C-alpha cells in the first residue's frame, strides 16, 4: 500500500475564508479515498465538520493551484465522496464476454425517443440491445452476491473503468460473470473534461479498449474537472461561462474522437459557482449542443442543486433535451441543513427525489435509470428494493403513456 500523501489546496478568493487541508489516504491497494480534514467556508455558508461514515464529506471551498484562464479560480467544494482511481496492481485478464439478453421481467419501456446517439456506436457495442429498466452501480462490497442473485432486479450495471482496467484475480472474474448476465455501462472518473491539463490520451485509449472488451453499451463522464498538475481526487465545478462552454465542448469532442464513440456527460452537483455568467441550465444546454454529446441525467443532482442554489427543479428538468438522454442516475444524499444538501450517495433515495424521477419520466418518457450507492452500502437485498421502485415508477409511467396515446389497448 502506498504511503498517504497530503495535498494543500490553496484558497485564493476572498470569499474562501479558511484554508483547508485535504489528505489523500490510500486505503486499499487500488482504491484511494479522500478525507477532508478541515472544513472551510463555502459560498453558501460555513459548515461544521461532519465525517461521513465511509469517508469524506466535508465541505471545503478551495481553489486548486493556479491554472489558466477561465477554469482557474473555481472555488471547489469537496463534498462528493471520492471514488477510486486505479492503480496497476494485477495482470490484466483478457476477457471475451458476450452479455446475454436482459431478463424477461425487464420493464419494456426504454428511452422515450430512439437514442440517436446510439446510432453512432459500432454495432458490437450495442450487442443488439439498448439499455432498459433499472441499473445498479456495481461495488465490490456486493459483487459476489450480485452475480449469484437469481432474481436480480437490475437490468444493467455500471462501473468506473479506471477501477477495473488493470484489475485481475477474483474480482476480474466476478466482473466477467456480471457482464455475461447483463449489459454494462461505464462511468468514468478521471477524464478531466473541464480541466486545463491536456487530455490523458493514454487513459482514453485504455478506456476505449476496455469498452470494446466488455462490449459496454455506453460511456459517460462528469461535466466537471478533477486534475491540474496532478489529480485533485474530486469533481470540481466548471465555471458557467461562455469561455468554459467552448473549452469543455472541444475537449468532449476530442475525447469522443479518440474513443470512437459518443460520451454522455452527467449534470454535476456543485456547491458554489465561481465566475458564473449564466444559469447552470444554459451552460449545460450549450455544452450538450456544442459538443454534440449525450446526457447522463442525474435526478438527485438536480434535486440537490435546486435546494442549494434555490431554483425550480421541474423547470430545469423541462428544459433538458429528451433526445440526448442516454440514461439516468438516482441516489441518496446527506441533509446538512434545510438549505444545504450534500450529494453523498450514502443513503437511501428520499421521496422527493423519487417524485422528481417520476416527473422526469412524465416529461421525457421512461429512460433507463441506475441507482448509485457508494457509501454506507447496505445488503444487496436492500438495494434491490430501490431497484424495484425504479421499475415500478417506470411501469406506472409506461402505462400512463400507453393510455395517453391509445397504444396497447
Ligand atoms: Fe450520478
């Protein structure tokens, strides 16, 4: 195991009242978690420290070491529990995988409009199928149970390719089994789409090969940045500016070209918006259009942002382009106060977020939706209940859609 390293992120803006220290603590051979040691002031309000059980979750408003131009003075908040970054530890295990068709109990409803972006994918990536129903973010904590479950409510699963590219041994074998059972989607962590440092071409090509090896149905990334001279181990907000739209759109296009397939970018949670020139929705819409990419629609992120930044979640949802929705995320969050929610993925989904998911289906049609659970991970049986709830909401909305259109009697 590597030694822990300490990184000081330098606050530079006036509103960043206190220095914050971030200690990067490798906790396993291949997983690095970030522990935020001290709380700092955010633009919203100062927060007292609260350590989430599994790891992170302290707010720190900091500015990463100076970068250039517009992405520069972003006051970044470390709120999202850190995900892993791969370390080469094992021999890569070759895997020829042919995912089987999804199960019969799968809700038939799929993306409301045929996903035009999927047409850009090589046929081998689609396996003659598109995503449908409910998915689960795969964690090693329940991987063995996941592949052994005979009545799995999940129709697809998601992994971060960086965590698996160099994985071998038993976990690699279990991943192969999971991929034989249902479609895989990949959700990247470290492409650094909003950053200033050159794109990591080597990483992108490794991801491309991984996507091919597992016939991943699609690939998504965060609309954020996570590196400068080195990795910052967090997902930091891109300023909502014209310059940043051009910058990140160009990088998405470059990454798509290298991958040979489209990327779906996820609407991010954020806790401050430095240098903001436009509303979040305008920024997101402009990037989707200019980069001509897909949207990974995270309902919990919309909910969290709508509380933290005081906007109308439904209004935001209505403005999103249906045709770009590749799939969705839903997750639980932490309630720091009535006006500050933290996107932790560490608890069950709350009712208002379920309600918002249903609204999203009513507006955009039912789309495949994946449950994220990264901390305080319960037994798989408990997650299955949340997957079943996704399926039930999809079923309800599908029936309403059929009644409304007179399809299916
Ligand atoms: Fe998400």
